C-alpha cells in the first residue's frame, strides 16, 4: 500500500502536479529523493520541508526530520499529507566552505612576508629588516589555518550537510580581507616589534590556546556519529566544565596571544570583530542547549557555572 504526499509552496501553489507516492515504510529522506526525481533542480540538501501552518496559527511550522517516517506526520486518518517545500538555494558542503575560507589567509599572509616588493609598489623604497616577531607571526598564522583545514577534513562532524553557496563569498571576503589587512601591517618594513619577553609570552600563550582549541574540537567530534547524527548535545569535560563553548574561548584567546606578540591595530580590530561574532554564536548555542536541558538538574547546574563567564564568548 502506498501513501500520497502533496508538495506545495508557502503560498499554497502545488509544486509537483499530482504529488508523489511513497511506500508506507518511507522516511522523509525518501520523500526528498522522490521530489528530486520529479524536479531535478531541488536536490535533497536544497529542500526544506515543513507542515503547513493551520489558519490563524502564530507558531513556527514543524520541520520534517529526514530520519523519521513520513507516516508519523499524518494527522489522524488522513489519506494524504501536504508538505510545504522551501527552496534553500544552491548549496555547498561545509567542508568546501571551510576549505576555501581558510585557504585564502593561508596563502595571502606569506605573500606579504616573502615578497617585500609589494611594499615597493605602494611607494616604500627603504631597506627591509625582518624581525623575529614577524617570522614567528608568519609561522603561527600558517599553523593556525593549516590546523583549521586539517580539522575540517578529519575532525569536524557537521549536523547539517550543506550551507548556502552565498556563504562561500561572504566568508571568503571576511577571512581573506582580514588576512591581507593584518599581513600588510605585521610584515611592513616600518613595523616596530614588541620586546622579546612580550613576544615569547604572546606566542607561548597563543600556542597553548591552539592546542586547547584542538582538544575542544576532539571532544565536540565525539558527541556526533560519523554522519553527523546526535543532534545538539551538551559537551562536558576539560574547559567545557567551565564554559558552554570552550572552543570559542580558546579561539579568541589564541588570537589575543597573537596580538600580544605582534601588537598591531589591524590585529586587534580582527580580534574585536571575531570575538563579537563568536560571542553571538556562543550565546545562541547556550540558550539552545539550556532550553534542551530542562529537567536535568546536573546539566542545569553546569550551565549555572557557565552563565558567569559566557560573556567572554565561550
């Protein structure tokens, strides 16, 4: 016996004439594939399926879970199900997104270090002396972004398979432009380095935070299965016992270490902007996890600790 699913737009217009037929045992991902088979433009990751809102309802529509059976969304003895299809636009995998946004800074920064002729093009004709701080900064920077690319392919597990294609251009503009902005000033021939002690303290602290950040990512990886299943779970252990998003905390502090060692306005501008963005992410995740943790005394207690410090961006 088969069941029938009508696919409509948010305005109620029928997108697939006559709907699609599925087996009784079909799950929502089967419905995604059936829609793609009928309309090649809408590949599964481009689809967002919801139940239509009842007239007068002010709530948010129910989003269909790809792992659930379609039959679970039927109301009572309905013979057919109506779902609303939203086109999410062109999508790319998160690995592709992260690779391109991190590759830019990894390539751009060394260009300013190894090719001082760049500064000659803008009018500087004096002799350039490379300070140890500039060399260590280049190694530190490249290590960070190489680490991020390796984590993308071998550590991170994503709850969502894809991201809108537009995010590639937005994120690349952010990372690539800041990479050039910081590299220009740190590698400038007129750059004045900090004291040797300050440089060692800054890079030492930053490297410690990079290692801690890597371990935080390992802990987060273990919360999800190989396919990204596992939903939003509360990370515990290590710095997660103190803050909700310890991965963001260590990310911010490793850039603080970099700026202590290099001391440029460009670097601190990047630190403030990045910290603001990650603070918003952390607060949103904190609220989401806390909402899902209702009824668990131990989890709520751990959140009470992180409430004291999540303004540091976790």
